[in-house]
């Protein structure tokens, strides 16, 4: 996080980011059961409604659950500067 490299976390992964103390001042989502961890870590909770909703805040992409995988990967690809063409 300090080097501003892309970081992607989905579902309960935000518990690791909370424990690492890198969410303060960030905006993110997670699986709803992890909301308290996110808020106590100093982040602004973004409601994942619908559950496949994902968010990008600077170098951080977060999602709430597996139904969000397409959007999650899409947002991560933007951060990585990756384009896919068929």
C-alpha cells in the first residue's frame, strides 16, 4: 500500500487489510459480516448493494463476494493498465 501498487481484496480479504492497518481513510466494501472490521480500521464502508458491486479507491479495488468477480477483475485491469480485445 505504501508504494501505491494495485491492491485487490474481495470478500473476507479486507480482514487482512484491517489487521495490516492500511485501510484508514480509504473507501471500501467487503462481505457484510466484515463491515465492522472495515469501519474499526478507519475506512468508510461502501454498501455492496447489489452484492456484486465493487469499488476502486486510488490503488485499492474491493468487492464483497464472488458474484462480483467480473466487475472486480474489470476494475483491477484498469488499475493495471490491461486491455483485452477479441
